[in-house]
C-alpha cells in the first residue's frame, strides 16, 4: 500500500476522492476533511498548505493502527471534532522487535500494475530502557491509467491521465525511554514530502500548463505516558510543532520563472489528558488541549 486510499479501501463509511497521492481528499459519511479531525500520534492541524489538496498525507508503512470515529466526537476527542475523526498511531521499535532481539531491520518493495513503485527501509533496536526506530519510504507513481471509458483530451486513444505523476519521500525517527515500567517518554520526528508536475488543483484533470510543486510537512513531537500514578489510572501528555511548506513554479508570458509561489503553515500545540476510575465501574476523562495555527504566503511569513 502506498497511500490512504488503499489503506482505507474496506471502510464503507470513508470516501477518498481525487486521483494522485497528494490530491486525495478524505470524507467521513459525506463530511469533507475540513470538518473532520485527523490525528497522528496525538498531533493535529486543521490548516491546509494549499487549497484543493489533502492534508492527511500519512505513509501507510508508518502506521501501527488507524481508527475511525464517525459523527461528533466526545469532549475528550480533542479540538474541532464535529463530524468525525481519523486517529493514527505510528510504529515504534518495540512494535517491530521480535522477542529476545535487540536489533532488527525491514526492507520492502512494491510494484503496482497502475504504474507505481514503492520502497521502504526500517532500522530499529533497543538497549536497556532506550529504543530507537529509523524508517524511510520512497514512492514513484507515474501518470496513472483511468478506468474503462476515459480518454485523454489530447490523445483520444489513451486512458493515461496526464499530470498525475507524483514522487514522495517520507521519514520517521522515534526515540523512546522507559523511565519505569509504568512511565515512558518519547521523542519523534516525521516528514512527508510530495513532488511532481501538475495543475494548481491536483485533484482535477487538465491539459493546460502544469507546474512543478513541492510539498513538505514536518512534525516534531515530545510525549509522556504514565499509568497508575495515584489519582489517575492513565496520563497522556504531549507537545508538538508542525511546519508545512508548499513551493510552486509560476508562469510569466507563457514561460516558467521558477518557484515564485510559496505558502507556509505553522501549528504548535499541547495536550494533557487524565483518566480516573471511580465507583469501580466508571471512568472520568479530563484534561486540556491547546493549539495555535498560522498560515501565510511568501509575502506574509
């Protein structure tokens, strides 16, 4: 699997529109991604780097688990959860290490019949209370072939959709340390990059002037987990920073003039959540969520 469309293909309540990887637009029961929450390792942003572009561009090779909440979320679900939420957790070294092993590696390669190839490499290990994971994946998707009945506007005998080729390079580094058997601290860095030639609106099919576009999102996350600390059964806290950049070529008098258009997004946030038991059969969840988001063009940052 190289994208979220393939990862969520069996979910009837999820729809993924658009064609190429960075154009895929997710909705839950008809509610678009501007109205649903998308959370990875308890980090999230509602700011798009470019209009008409998916903002949940997570590489499936990094995913440990993914869960879907349909409809309005509970008060403990986080900020802005009005029509549903997708929650993903990335893998760690402990998830990949076999019992008794202190080091491991995983190499993967995939070719799909609709003109794409994907490779990945993972290195992971554990020494005493410290565990480390380094993961990289790379994809090269050519212009894909559409279904029966489609014909290209220029070449009527071709079903290949122009301006849909995308390349990607995604990276994940995770460090975890077990303070005690019930307390753990973790630090992670995740980057997703997509680049290729296409229209300004990647999910639409045109045969006019395509431009090169490079999109990158970097996420830094520091987290703390604890269990059974007196008044709380579980404690989960994290602080994070997400930086997104989008650079695109521009035309002047029908000639490309370099990457003159750019946009940036910045998101800084923190979450602190507690779960306490009372009455033997009830759980009480409480905490605080903070998030500050900024977006702007090359003229405002």
